[in-house]
C-alpha cells in the first residue's frame, strides 16, 4: 500500500505571504505477517494525533498526510522502503523501523541520504554508531532487560536461568543483556541456547532445559514463537518461570499459548497501563472511538511521535530535511508519556519501562522504572 500525501503551507501566515510547499511523511512498519498487529496499531496511534491536527487546520498551516509502506519486519524489504523514501525529494522525515534487525539495515541508508527519522528499533547499539539523522523515542533494551532480571532475583528468588534466543538482532541482543544483568545480580546462567527464527518445534531445546531445571527461562524472540514456546514448555512439564520481551505484550500471546500455559509469565515493555494518568486515559478513549478497539501495544508511542512531529513543525526553520533534522534532535515537548528530550546520541534522556505478569488471562503491572 502506498499513499502519497502532502504537507501544505498556507497562502498566508501572520499576514506574510508564504509559498506553498509539498512534502511527504514516510511511515514504515510490518503491516502484514506475524507482526502486523504491532505495526498497524503503532501507525494508527500516530494517525490519530496527526488527523486531529489536520482537522484543526494543521501546524502553522501545514497539514500532515502519509506515505505508508509495509516492511514486513524483513531487513530486505526495509532497505527497499528506505531507498524509496530517500529517492523521493518530497519525503522530509520518516517514522520507521519497528524491528531492530530492520533498523540495522536501513539506518545507514537514511543517514546517507540525510533523511531524519524516528526509529523504534530498541537494540542499544543502534544509537552508538554515529548516525546523525535518527532519534529513538522509546526505551532501549538496556531498560527492557533490567526489570525482568531484578524481578527474577529479588522477587522470585531465582538462582538459575537458561537463556534462549532466535539469533536475530533484537532477540539475541536483549537476551544477552538479561543474562549479564542476571549474573551481575548474583544469579547463574546455566546455558544459552539458540533457535532459528522460523522454528515452530522446540521439543529438543525444551528437553535440554528440563534436565537443567532452571528457575527462570528468558526467551529473546517475537511472536508467534513466544506463544508456541510457552505452550510447548507447559506441555513438556517445564516448571520454570517464562520471561519474554515486549513482543509478548499482545492478547495473541495469551490466546495462542492458552491462558493456563502462560500463567505467571512476565513481559517487559515500555508501555504503561492505559489508566496510568488522565492524559493516557484520554488517549485510550480517543483511540477506542476512532478505531473501535483498544490501543495496541505501541499505539501510544505512535501518538507521542505525532506530538513530537507537531513540535518539530513548530520549531523548524523550514521544511527541508536538514532543518527538520535539527528541530527533531533539539525537540523539547510535553507528551502523554511525560516530558521528552533526546541526548546527543538520539536516545531519550528519560525512558520508562514496565513489567507485566500474566494473571488469570490478563496482563497485570508488577513493576516499573
């Protein structure tokens, strides 16, 4: 799907004639396949805010529309989308890269063509590679893997852990950080096991784990593997507490695994409960009204990106990529997630993280930082 859209500056602003300009906002995410729920609901959160701006007349006369592309959570598709955006001179900013593996492939392309972008890829190394045109308006995996390790050690009293990952940039990266945190806190990592990202049968791996009898298992992967692993783990009688990253924060994790099979499992994510504040409750109500369903796992961050873009359009010197990039990196804005600014690497100066536990078929907040 490709929607070519324009941002228009009105014919007059503060009684001073302004030439009309056109530009395109590029949206890229997995819109099909196993992770489509995440990509579509993330983009819907952004559209919710941008559509409201448009209805009110835009930002200084600039209205926001979208060129939305499906990267299919595939680095190869992501690079094609990145080149498409780069080659279109009207594209001045991108809301891109839900997956760290996709971001690893596309960020050099965006940097090469000077296209500012807000990426969702959470691997910590992404902001350590000197890219000058990206910011990350979400916590990285250093935060996402800290709360689970602390909970395992301090609340569960866990002494041993086994780590499993899908050998992908995100899954392997965040599981390694969990392992380091767990060992630094006094726990023992009995083994680190790898599965292929396409595996659906985990009986051999679970057989090894059952013999080791760990207190916790940390699984660095995405859906649907998270649910499949949880179901098979229960079927094979593995008693450890399962801990998974943010990809498990979806109703499908519970539905596909079976509520009884994920009871007590924990999920770490950057998203607060939808009743955490009046502003967040208001967002959730608007989302429900607009789309006829509850917000997705990252809908609120799409909404926040809309708030960031509004501030960028208020403060940019002009609508060129260079000016938009400068305004993006220097943004200082109050959002539904609190005040937001970026450091010199493009990471949030303050980035919250939350830990949920599955209880009676629902996610219950048990810790936050």
